[in-house]
């Protein structure tokens, strides 16, 4: 894709697609990894359209900057993968992941229920400093997402929680839908 690939731009593009297809709010947004950051940006930009979020091991707004300082070996591997294995779109999204976030208020937490599922397995190079950084960012997500966030570490899951433990993901989505139904949303 041409143009910027920052989270706010991607969220705005998603909104246009939803509008063009006639899918009206309110929305429960669902995102994995960098997609989690995109859904967070959408909820911050268009709060009146979002009633809940399900985030699977979401990329934190400070993920890349913190990784370079706190987990340099993992960052070096990711830089190599960026050059050799990422598509042009993936490279643009990777490069722009922390850009444009000044368009949203990161200080005020969201005011919708959120289910944040995080991994428990950190194999190979992901163990050690990278794992410590991720756990620190998970705690910070709780501040960004607010008091209505339920954070759950999913046993025996890696980064692809939806592949490793789909039954847990489905149960959390059902739980959120039930909560919203009771609340009349």
C-alpha cells in the first residue's frame, strides 16, 4: 500500500472500509500483535463507535523503541528479518508502528471493556531480556486500557495465541459479548 502505515492511518482506513461496506457501529474490535495496536488506535480515535476490545498479545506503542534498548539482540534479529523476510507493506507497517500516535491521547485510559490475552511461552531468543520487556509493557497496557481491562496470561501459548489456544480466545470473546449484552450494548 502507498502512503503512511502508522496505527492512526490504518485505523482511519479501517473505518472507511467499514462505512463503505455498510457495517455500522457499535463494534467489538479484535486485534493480534500489531493489529492490537491498530484496534487500540481506532478505539481512541472513534470512541463513540467502540463498545469493547479483544487484544491478543498486542504490540505496545513503545514496543520497538523499548526493544532496541532493553532487548538489543532480539532487535538485531528483527532488523535482519525486516530486510530479508518482510513484504514491502510489512516493512512500512513495522517502520511506522510508533509514528502518528501523537494524534491520540495516550494518557487517558479507554472506557470500554477489554480482554487482553498474553502469551506465556518465550522460546529461544525471546527469553530473557525480551521477555522481561514484554511483561513490563503488558503491565503498562493496563494503564492505557483502563480499569475495565481484564488481562489474562494464556497457559501454554506463544505469540499466536489464536492458533495455540483458540478455545481460550473464543471463551473470552463470548464473555465480552455476554457482558455487553447484560449492559444493553
